C-alpha cells in the first residue's frame, strides 16, 4: 500500500480559509491515487478544523524538536511527504531526508509568504509594489527560496508567482509545478438569475491582514459612495475570526452588515449580485474570487486580487485600481444585466480553462510518476538543493537537537 504523509502548519479549516480547501483537494487527489493518507501537525485544533475521521484520513499529533517524529515517520515509511508551507519543511525536512531519504518531498507553498510580506511592508510605506531589491533583502525570502530548493518540487498556486520564481530568482522550472485550485468545473448555468439576486458581498478570514484592510477600506471610502447611488442596497461582510475593528462597523442604517462566519459560502454567493474584493496587498490566488466564479457571481477586485488567476482571458467582472473606478465598476455590474451576464460567462470560462480538476490531477500525477522512476537523477541535477540540504539543514538539525536535550534536562 502506498503512503503519503502531510505535515500541516495547522489543521485545515476548509470552511474558513482557501488554504484549508486547497489541502483537502490535494488529499482527495492522493486518495484517488490509492494512497493511504496521514495528516500530522504540531498545532492545536480549532472549532472549524476538518473532521478527518469522516474522510478516511489518519491523524497524528507531532512535536517540534523531538526524536519521536523520527520514530513515527520510520514506522510509517511514506512514499511521499507533502509539506504544508515552507515553515513545516524548515522544521521537519531534515528529519524526513534523514529517516526516509527515498520519500519524494513536495512543498505546497499555498502562496509565496515572502511576496505577501514584502507587499505588506511596501503598502505600509505607501508603495504599490516592492521592487526586486526589497524582495531579495528579506530574511523570509531567503528561507522560503531555500526550502523550495531543498524539496524535489514545489506546488505553485499562482501563474504570476511561478514566473516570478523562474525569472527573478532563476529557479529551474523542473523544481516547480503550477497547480492552482483543482475544481469540478461544468458548463452548468443553473444559478439564480440577475433579477432574483440582491446586495453586495465581501468575504474574508479576519486573521488575514489583506482581508481586514479590504473591509476597512470598503467601510471608509468605497461603500459610502456606492450606497449614495444605490441607497436601498446592502453590503454583507462575512468571515471567520473578524476583529473588533470590523465587527464594530456593523450598521443597518448605512447598509454595512457584518455577519461573521458564513457556513455555506455557495448559498451566500448565489443570493448576492456582486462580490467585492478590494485587496491592496497579498499574494497567491484568492479563494473568495474562485468561490464567486463557481457560483456565477461577478467580482470587482484589484490587480493584486486578480493576479495570476485568469491567464489571457477577460476577468469575470472588473479590475479597478482607484476608489472611483472601483465604485463605478461595482455600480455598473450591479445595475447592468448585460454586463453582469458577460462577467458571469467570463468567470465560467476562466474556471474551465485553468482550474479543471481532471487536467490538473493528470499533470500532478505525471510529475510524481516521472520523479519516482528516477529520483536520484532529479536530485543530482538540483545541486543547489543538495548544498542547502547539507549546510542549512545541518544548522537546523543541531539547533533542534540542542533544544530537545535542553527539554529533557528540564523534565528530569
């Protein structure tokens, strides 16, 4: 029986984060390939954590800086190890390489953390984008790039980020595989009609800073202008873990309605007419925009929001860069049925072209099969990876061992 081990940064929350849904898509891929799936994490579970027992996925709690992980993984002896974000590869990668050296090591980046961090810093300074120098000088950039090199290949969710790694950081394309969200796409048009929908919606997890900024920007500058033109229309704000600075903005008189966590995103999207996502920084591709397209709901977003999602196809709504253009786009989509229907059609085309599960699963399966046939040749070609495995992971290894010994003495 084939085994795959996922080492999770957190226990997945598919109803609150796109990252949680992404992990489940990968798990389902491996189950379809007849792998026994084990998910391990050092994190504590939350109210929204997925119930793996109902999915036939084995669970394992693991500890940082503990040789108990070595014993666990030696017994499991996985064929493949998937690291959920580079942080778990930093913590456990050297142990995996040491104990099960023949296991294929895959990094699921989710999004590039260094890009997200650099953009957040640039935004604080009033800049639209960080330059190449700002990207490369961050410590987190060096750590994440090193992690990509140490793995056999990395799953990259955004077309833009794949090209950034190849063109700016000169990473060989053999170490990267563009696998965005893997969706069951269809040509179905069985959505509520334009005339049967009402209001705007904005969805985003409150732990994610770009989402908090988007909601506050909507409240302060964008929504008052939309509401002035459409006085009977409301904006519904949904998201788990919303901070007080957002929940306190709830005001039925202004139509700014803060609901908190929404259990059924499909129902929410299908009953509203337009999705608003004014994201000013961030990285990866946006689950909220995918959810809108899946449910036939046009979106108004920014260049950051739509980045790496549509390829050469027209957007399923509008992409705006200023408050006034964002407001105009939102009002136009809300009131113009012809434009709204075309945006819905564009969204469907994007999903069918770039997110079809069957095509992406074949692509991932072929990559794994090719590497498993001759992993030694692949690793020999990745000399920088072996160099980093030798040096940087040795420092991680001995720091971890020092901490483990220190804890043993404290327990004695």
